[in-house]
């Protein structure tokens, strides 16, 4: 999934001829703290609430005061993982998307990132979750892990490898079956450490409530 695929279509950019008053009104209307500033299709930077509050008169045009704006962006062809990387380094509710000529194409909101990432990682799909603890990244062999899961008539829906604060490497698996105790037993037989697991046969309502809460937050 690319940046251009998750652009929010219904949020217009500001122009240099727009006033600070209009910028604040739009931020309030769209429940955002930032909006992009564009002139002749060229992306100029992000306008924040704080930028506008520094105006002596909010009826003044944006182009008169805003000359050296912070200018974060992603290219339209970048993957959603790159978008998330940029988002984690920003204190902004939006990420502008441009083409290679810096022509403005639209914005991605943090809500849309969460929604599409939840789709990619199969959060809403039924199934169980296992967390495996590894001694080192060298112990991570995807084919071995997949083979154990598939030997129990299950399939991996999503997988994530990360390093905890303790320095331990963990693999989080989402599988497409609700009952996972037989999968856990197989991993333990092959001397994997199962750090934690969430069996949907026991936790289904908890997952449903959490997913519904996420969707309500995103207003989907």
C-alpha cells in the first residue's frame, strides 16, 4: 500500500491568499492541528495552530507572514511503512503527499494511517496471537516458523519482529485459527519460548470490543 492510496480526499489545502482566521476555522472543522499551505499546486509547508496564534491580526493573509514553514512530506510512491516512519517523527495530525516535482497531491491523516495499518495487519480478522521470544535475530527463520504453524492446519495472517527494551527479540504472530493451544505445544516441542498468547476462543469479545473502540476513534 502506497502513500497515494491513503490520501484523505475531503480535506482541502490552504492558499497563501487565505487568512489566518480561515485556517483556524478549517482546523476546527476538520479536527486537525495542521494544514498544508499550497500555491500554484506547489507545496510550501505545514501551517500549525501556533503559527496562526502568533499573528497580530488573524484576518491577515497567510502568505504575508508564513515564509519559512516546516516542510515535512512523503512522496506518493512511498510505502505505508515509510509514511508511518515520518509520522512517528512529527508532532502533526497530517502528513502531506507530493510528487517528485513537489506538486501537492493531498494529505494523510493519522486516523487513516491507523485504519489502513489495522487492515494490513489483520487486526479485524478472527484468529489467535502468539508472541515468541528469541535468543537473537539469528534464531528468526521465517520458513521454520511458518512450517510449524501450517503443520497445525493454520496460516499466518501477519508477523512482526521487534526488539524489546530488555534487548530480547520477539516475534508476534497472528494466525487464522481461534484455538491455538496445539500450535503453542508444537512451538514448545521445538524449544521455542512462547512469551505470551491470546486465544480467541477465550478472548473473542475482548478483541471485538477493542476493534470496535479503534474504529469508533477513527470515525470509520
